[in-house]
């Protein structure tokens, strides 16, 4: 069984299309999507439509999906203060995102267990204990162990930080952060995702993947969106 794992698309339809082409070429049987599909990109409705049309999809909600779905004025002001380009992007996104896609992400679970060939997998956005907790590449093993101690799964898949990494813990659990399709924070800014291959006996291999796409084009489109601090957001793509 081959499963493509994607996360943090952030309304970047161009990046998602390129990744989906590669997933099709590699003949994945399923796709897991770990959330953050809508906010702070250039095409939330187009991205949502692509996601909704995928077959054999397991999907959970990310923290920014939650922000879009359960928006209120106080949250928006807080977001603008914390990271102005994100706050103003959210304000602009709320004007253009179709209500049916807000409903879609509102109703997604924050985490999910999936069992494949006896392998128990937990899908989370940040960590098993918190939707917006960061599993970064630089953490100590015992810090990660603490974050996943209440998970029953042997394999925990996460995103959120936009930086891919992986941990083989002393407890026997494996934790893999697949990075971001739509706004990667790696040096080259190219989409990151992972391919998981599970044998009939439940043993598995997981491999980080990088797909090339036209990041400069997306950066230009974002700077043209015209909301306050859009240029700062655009710089994050190149
Ligand atoms: Fe994200």
C-alpha cells in the first residue's frame, strides 16, 4: 500500500497540482492530508476544489483552517499583531473564500487514527496533544517523546512547521513531519511531502519528497493581491 502524505498547502494551487502529478506518476493508493489547506495563499477556492475531488483521501483540520472556519474579530486583530502579513492575508481570504469550503474545513476532525495492514497511524497537524504545537527538526528525542506519549499509534504523521523532519523514538514510535506543499520554509522553498509504503505485514518505509514548481510566479501573484503586507508574504516563497 502506497500512501502520499501532504500538508500545509495554504491555497497554493500551482504547488498542489505539481505534487499531485508526481503522486499520480508514483501510483499512490491513498492520500493523507494533514490540514492548512485554505489560509494565506493565492487561490483558496481552487485549492479546496482540488482537495475535495481527490479519491481515497483522509484529511484533518489544520490550525489556520480552524482560524478561517471559526473567525472572529478578536482573533483577526490578534493575528494582525502577531504576524501582520498573516493577519491581513486572513482578512482578505475571508472576503473570497466560498462558504461551502469554510463549512468543509469547519467540520474536519483535528486528528484521526488510521489502521493499514495492522499498522496504527495517527494523523495530526501540529502534535498529538495540540493542533498548533511545533515538531521542529531541532528537538531533543525526549521532547518529542513527551509530545506523543498519549498517542496509541506506532507512526505519527504531522506538518504545521513547514520544515520536514523525522524521529525514531526510544519508545518504538516513529514521528514524521512531512513539511509543506504550499509554503515550504526549506532553503529552496520547494514543496515537501512524503511517500509512505506499508507492506502486508505492517512494516513500513517512509521517504521525504521534494517537487519543483514555479515559486516565483506564485510570489508575484501574492504581491499583486494588494492587501497590507502582501509583499512580506510574497517574499516567503522565494
Ligand atoms: Fe501551515
